[in-house]
C-alpha cells in the first residue's frame, strides 16, 4: 500500500522551520519589551557618571526613555511574527522584519550591546534571509522586472529630461549647502 501523504521536501521543511522559529523568537522579544524586561535600566547604572556607563546601558536607556517607541517596536515585532505564520503574509512579514532585525544587528555591533544578543539577531536575520531567498523570484519581479509598471508607456520629452536632470542636480547640491 502506498503512502498517501509523502513527507514534504527538505526545502519546505527548512522554509517552515525558519518561519516558525523566527516567529516564536521575534514574538518573545516583542513581549519582553512590553513586559519591561527590555529597555529597563538598573538603578545602579543610573547612579554612575555618564562617562562610566557602557554602550549597552546607554543604548538601553536611550531606547527605554520613550515608552511609546519601545511599545511601537514591540508591536511591529509581535505583528510581524504572527504574519510569518500565514502563507499569504509571510513575504510581507519577512521584508519588514529583515529591516528591523538588520537595524538591531547594527545597534548590537556599534554600541557593543551584547554578544549573545548579536548572535541571536544574526540567527534571526539568517532565518529571514532564507525565507526571502525562497521568494527571490517574486522579489525580483516586484522590484526589478515590473519596475515603474504604473506608467509604462509615458514618453519623455527633451524638456522633461532637462527638468529631471536639473532636479537631480538640485537635490544633490542644495541640501549640503543648507545644513549647519
């Protein structure tokens, strides 16, 4: 008798593992922010002179200073994690979370937050990269092949090209001269 439900291919199992693993961890980190175990400063750190505080505690204090910001990040992590659980929303969630986790990695590196946190963020980013890699054809279609599909047949006149070149030069040259 033949097996009616063959095992899914290895690629599908890897894809599903990455989805569920990243979803579980990212939701846990989101809830940790809401429950106060992230972005909370120890009183002993607040008593130190500013020059003696590590990058980790400065970063934690900075991000914890605004409860709205911390809750917003937590909300995006939790919603993004849940969106990874549904097939129709996994690509959207992976794109959003890839940027967020990438930013977390940069903060962990440049502010010397914690090696364990950096490693976990790297694992999460790797899982999101694997998910996005499975969707690479869809992403290439969206961001490259169908680029500017809203107005595909618009003919540019020489006046329009001249205005566009002037605008590009203006955008490049003016902002630096208007800053302090």
